């Protein structure tokens, strides 16, 4: 496998995080986040520290940095240490955060009202034919 650039790795880490694949994620002061990720494609683990993205993915947020580890145990240890340092510095807002993760909109069909009294779609039923009229 070819070596990836820092920008390619960072983009991949944001893709994993926005896809809900972060193993751990903490919110820090100043709208910053500390994230533990494992990339299933290359088997490596990462700790990512970043701010929020106001450009809808056009740019990597300023101050974004990542640390790469050969295994999950080393990454977990580093994450725990950075989390502890953030806690001691008074920068930890929430230890288990899903704030500002990716885009929650999904493609595909809209979900009908969950509290509707009928689960039949008026557009796909024929009012001329009913189950009572079976002959």
C-alpha cells in the first residue's frame, strides 16, 4: 500500500469520525475535540485533536493534529494521557461527546410520521379496491 500524505490521513480520520466510527470522543473547550479512532483499512490507530469545521468539509480546521500508532493499545494509552492532561488543564467539557459529528442528513426515502395512526401510504393504495371487496 502506498504511503498516504498527512492531508489524506486527516481526511480519512474525519471520514471515520463523521461515520460514527470513533471509539472514544471527548469535547474540549473552544469547540475542540479529542478522538480515538481505529482505521480498519490499514489496521492502525489514531488520536485526532481538532476544532469544528465551518466550511462543510472544504477545509481541515486550523490546529488539527493527529498521532498515529501501530496498535490499539498504544493509541488508547496516548488518548487516556491526553484526556487526563486536558482534564487537569480545565479544558475537558464532556468525556463522551457526539456534539458536532458530521452531517446527520441521510439520502433515501423520508420516514413517515412515527406517530401516524396508519402505516399505509395513501399514494400507493387504490381507494377503488379494498380488502373488503374481495369476490
